[in-house]
C-alpha cells in the first residue's frame, strides 16, 4: 500500500516528470515509503527513482536534483500517516485530570517519535519496538525522551504500562550508537524524587555525552483527580530537597563532562523560595522549552533593554497579569522598570487558577474566564499585558476557548500578549519600540 499524493507543486521536478495528484507513491530508490521520515531520508540524494501507482498500473520516474531539494510532492497529512497516541496511563498525566467539555485537541496524548525528531515533542518509547529503534539509529534521528525514572519497576508503576521498564534499554541502544537525546523527568513527591531521582540522574549521566540534557519538572495536580492515583504537590521543603539532589549531580557532571547536564525547572526555585540561578548556570539553555531558565532569560533581556530604551512620551500606566507562582518575580521586574522611568507605572495582578484548581500556579494554564472575572473592576491602567503562553500557539484563544477579543470586551481594555522576551516585554509596557 502506497501513500496517496494529494497535490504536485506546479513547475516542480515532480510536475515536470508527469506525476499527478491521486498517484500513490510506493518506493523511493527501492525503499518502501511508510511515512514522512522514510520520505525525507530516502529523497535526500541527487538522483531518485520513484515507483508510483496510477489507476492500478505501476510506473517509475527518475529525477535528478540537488541533494536536499524536495521534488514537489504534497500529501494528505504532515506525517503522511496518523499521529501515534500514548498507550500509557501515567499516574501524573495532566490530560487525565482535565475537565470535560474542552476543545477536542487538548485531549490528544501524543507519543510519536517522528514528531519528537521533527518538532521536539517528548516521547516515552513505550509504543516503539526494536525495528523503530533501528530506524532511528539508521536515520540518525536525535529525539527527546520522557524518562521519569530509570528504575524499571517504578517506571511500570508510574506509567501503568508493564512494558515501560523494559523500554529503558532503548536509551542505551540509541546512545551507544551516537543518537543524541534530551530527556525530561516529571517529578512526583514521595514517588520518584529523593533517592529515586538521584538514581535516575546518575544513570543518565553515565550515558553522557549522548544524553545532552535533562529537565526535571514538578508534577501538576488539578482539582479534577477523582478516581486517579493520589498525588502530592511540591512545597517549599520538598522542592528545596529536589533542587539539592539535582545540584549535587550537576556538580559531578560539571567536573567530569564540563556541563551540568541536568536542570531544575523555574517552578522548583520559585516554590522553594530560592533565587533563580545566574545566567552561566543555564549554559546554552538546552531545556528552555521545558521551562528551564525562562525567568533568568527574561530578566537578563529586560536589563539589556532598559539600558538602551528611550522613555515614552507622557505618562504610561499598564497592568500585567500572570500566574500566582511568578507574581513576585513580575513585581520585581516592574520595580526595575519604574525605577528607570519615573513616568511609567506597572501594576501586577497574579491570577488565581479557579478553573483547574489553586494548586495550578503557572501562567500558561490561566484561563480567560479566571482572568476577566478577577480583573473586573480593577485599575488596569492604559493597557493589560499578558504572557503569550496563555493563548493557543496559533490562535488568540485561551484554554477555556475565550478569545482575546472577548477578554478585551469584558475588561474594556486593550490586551497585548508578550512572548518571554525582555525587549518585547518592555516594548509592550512602554507602548512603543523601546529602542527607537
């Protein structure tokens, strides 16, 4: 069974070869094509012979091109296949503890190694077999892995999957063959922290340098956990203890390999009431997308922007909404801005998460409903600034499906989303390009 070609780019190599939409692609240079990885891997040569099927008849076309150029074929889906969903029932899964009635895409549990390579998603390895790993090695696919623990029995328990422990052997198979991995650990108090966390981090450090980095992030616990495994959240003491374990392993890795390898997410430092580490601590920010070093990066960039910025004309009063965890952090940023510009006032409003429960404290899970209800009647100044992570990546819509326009109407104020970028953050607050 081949992959149906949805369209052919006009004037492309494939178009000039006479390939048409509706044809089925069977092989590239004799290799069967099952998905986008096969296609990308085998098409990346200067001469390709395509075997296709049209109206039940096979035919072949040979195309010469630059090595990495595409030939102009388009398929029904990006993967040329269906996404692979997660086969686990992890005790900490956030999707399992969401309320009913949210948009359908929020309930899909992705666990697709192809998306890990192409888009940076994290995978558990539990729905892969030896053939999949051999293909990863053959194609030199560097991927991201959700490890959680290297204790096989504990991994089976945490993922509620009897195969989860055995799949750990894939880590060594890949690293022994030069595959570079970034890993993450969702840390749960009393389960995979303490000695178990130390064991996991030491096991992963033994696979250096092909384990490039490890992020440790705290479990999120919503109010919708009826019937699920009982979990605790980190407090000041337990978060501090987790940081101590991580920093002890960092010290050893730094001495042996010249890199810390493992990093605690910003949430741990805020929960523990400890200062966010300095710039050098985060090295090249290898786990930035996992919430590691976001606040340090924002703080440093804001300082750079403040040195170069010009004061806005006239007075400027704005408000900033964020999650409760980072509220004090943003208040400190506001003080720096107001110290630099005496005609600027910044009001910070931490939003309590009633939608998911008050144990959820990060900005990215604040809903439009919670924000508008809590800010109604408040002094918001000239404009409201929100972290862009409150909105869907490709659309101005909150998690509860409230649109940005609806939130603006509810609060009767302009709302400006800002990325985690110090220059963009200052621009939004000043209402001008700070460097003009």
